[in-house]
């Protein structure tokens, strides 16, 4: 019997990737999109992407509103167009 490598399911075109650790590029997109955002503080923990005419990002984050010690989970949705600055498209508390 041959040892076979596990088969990975391909990501469907237009489908979302599984959540995974952030790369340097993911962190840069998040930082650029939230530059100047005030109020709630979001710390990204993992990311899922969808390739379209640009890239959609879903960041699972820990959220807080300083100086309060209350912490919750949220998904910050960002769109990075092919040309131009990434921007927030939605924030969902989970």
C-alpha cells in the first residue's frame, strides 16, 4: 500500500478561503483600511479571502472600546480593489 499525501480541497473560484493566520500583506491591508478609524479597537486574529475584481477580506478580530475592559469578537470585512486603497465594507459582531 502506498502512502499518499492528503488531498486538499481546491478553493472554488469566487469562493471564500478557510480562515488562516495573517500574512504580512493581510496585516498591511487591515492597517491601511482602518487608518483613521476611531472608537472601537480591532485586533485581527485570522483572515479569509475571496478573489473577485480585487480581494474581499474577512478578518476575525478581538474588539474592545477603550478604556472599557469589555471584549467581544467581530468580523471586519474589507475590500481591496485592484487599483486604490482598501476600505471597510462591513463590521459584524459575533
